[in-house]
C-alpha cells in the first residue's frame, strides 16, 4: 500500500470566510504531513482598476498592504500550531484567471485547496466559479472546502 504524502500544499486565500475555512483545512493537512510546505496564494483583483480612467496606484498599494497583512497573520497562525514551512505568493490580476495560471503549471504541487464559492445557479452558468476552474485545470489533487451555512449567515 502506497502512503500519499502531501509535500507542497497551495491554498488560495482572500480574507473571505470561505478562504478562512480553506486555510484551516490546509493547516491541518500540513500538520499531518510533517516537512510539507504550505504556500499561501493571494490574488490582488485588478479588474476594478480597469473601470477607472486612470491607474490609481494608491488603491493598488492599499490592496498590496492588505494582502501582506493578511498573509502575515496566516503565517503567524500557522506557526502558532507548529506549521513552520510557509511561503506567501501575492500576484495581481483577475482571480479566476490568475489562480488557474498559477495552479495549472504547478506540476511540483501535490495539493491545491480553495474555498467553495457562493455563486447562485445563474452566476455559475454564466461565469463559472473559481473553484470549478481550479478543479478542471490543476495538475494535482484539489480540495474544495465548503463553509458551513451557520457561518455564512453572520
């Protein structure tokens, strides 16, 4: 019997409740897979700047600051429970395309973890979800984490 060990675990985080649950699952998996590296991936959504007549560098800088603070808090939380191998990745772009672009060529990755989206049936039909695209595109195992409904109501 072959034992599957995840050594390189990627988790998409954006500060949402869904991403929070994905992060918690990722930390648990990293703890069980001693010596693994947990890669925290955050995409700064540049779609909002497309609507502007000018490039608002202050807005982008605020988004970068938020991303750095968010990921630093996740690194601290992971370290507090014994997960030391944590790397952060911050990129810019439309999250769906940027994550797929990031995860598809990750032949060295073992597992990608993301939160399930809250899209309704019409939205999913028209634009699809980020998690759907990751599942179809990633070259490794993918775990889509569902947020319990009781937490979505808060």
